């Protein structure tokens, strides 16, 4: 009998025309029920290509930001009845052939949240094209974040993530940033609400076409990420209540 759990892949897209088809081709046939691409007002032919490839396309009329794009992704997935949501960047940076393994671990109730870990070893990460400064910043932040939370993740900053439905329904992610720090806020929220987080090694490719923030934006992201941890700590210690960690339920729009 087929598994009753519905699996939906969501892709937050911006100018992904040159990489989208390759990303889709790597997802094994039959491993997911639906693929939704949310386009954040791309300046290329991402929307036209996605529609020609037969996937569901949602468009923003103006550029809202990476976090806002994910919010639309998750609302659509919940509204369409997803039990497991896999978020993949359509820039061909992450090897999406790993999707069935990710889904199987969530279906087997081994964890509630699963991340693709780009850094199985320093040699592999750098050979895949990860800039040295990104590698060093990733390692430093991940060490700090693991010590701060008591988690043991290989990295905290992956763009390949999967969630059970109950995670998306329990966390108040609608109030998160519309920018890149959305990802950090979401993971700290997962820790706060007691969800089990795991990771799985995933090959990564850095190339000109793959989306990547520059050095200045990377430093800004790192500082904002540390701010999230400080806000969480103040909330836990009852020194300053924070809406990011409020006991709320997120429901798909009617």
C-alpha cells in the first residue's frame, strides 16, 4: 500500500533559470508527490521555465526577500495537505538526489527536522568550491550554536531542509524576518519548541550560477544569527519575552 504521508518539495526561487532544470532532474522520480516553486520576482525566465517543466508555480509581484519567499512556500505546502515538506534551493548547489533518504528518516520518526550537511569533511567542502571564509565562518558559528543549544549538528546553515507538518504548525514562523536570518530564527525556534533535529551528509557544488550572499552580507547574517541566540536566551530566562518563541499555532490561510 502507498504511504499516506504526502511529501511536497518547495523551492524558494530568484533568478534560477540556468540551474532549475538540473535541480529537478536530480530528484528521483516518484519520491515526492508535488513540487512547488515560489518565484520572488525574478528578472530572468525562471517562471516560464518552471511552468514548462510542469511544476506548480507561485509568483510574487515584487521582491519580498528570501524569508518571505519561504513563508509563501510553507503556507502553500500546508494548504495542499503536506505531511512532510522538503525545502531545496533551485540553484543546483545541493544534490537533490538525497531527497528519498531525507523523507525516509522523517517517515520513520527518527527526527522532526532534517538538514543537509554540506561539511562532511573540510577537504570535501573546499573541493566543492565553498569559499574559505564561508567555511571558517560556518565552522565557528556551528560550534557556538551547538554549545549554546546542546545540539550536535554538522552545520546550522544549510539550504536543504525538511520538516514534518507538526513543526510548521507549531512554530510562529510568520513573525520571522523576511531576509536570510529567517533560517537561523527557524532552527532556534525548533530547539525552543523541543523538536528533534538531525542532519545527513549532502554533496555540495559552488559555482557562478548558484545563489550565494557576498562577504559583507555573510558577516551581517552572522551577527544577526548571534542576535537570535541572545534573544532566545533572554526569553528563556524571563528577562525579555519575545514573539519569536511565543506559544502559537501557525495555520494555512483559508
